[in-house]
C-alpha cells in the first residue's frame, strides 16, 4: 500500500525475481531505466517486470491509499514433460 509515496530520484529497484503488479486502488506512475516515458497506472492496470529491469515508483495519488497486488517469482529452467 502506498499513500503519496515515490521512490528517491536516484533509487532503482533491481530485483532477482520477476514481478507482476496489479493496481487495485488509486493511481500510480512507474518509471523504467530503459524507457524515459513514465507508465501511468489506474485501477485494473497490470504490468510484468522481468527480473533485473530497473524501475521505480515515480508517483502515487496523494490523499488516497494506492493498493498494489504484487507477485514475485523466480524463472526456472527445466525440462517440461510432454
């Protein structure tokens, strides 16, 4: 949950896990190091963030609880049985 939160300007999340994020309430803006255009999110919007893709929270709606559902998972490499 965020409430008018943003990441510090020089901070980037660099996670070992893949992340899938769904915005449930409020509004938010994400920035990715490899894309100068901010991603604006509203309730119902989702984004997949691969492991080690540098990103940060640029803005969340002030005066409103911004509720995120974030799932983190590791990519496994293995043989799939047919």
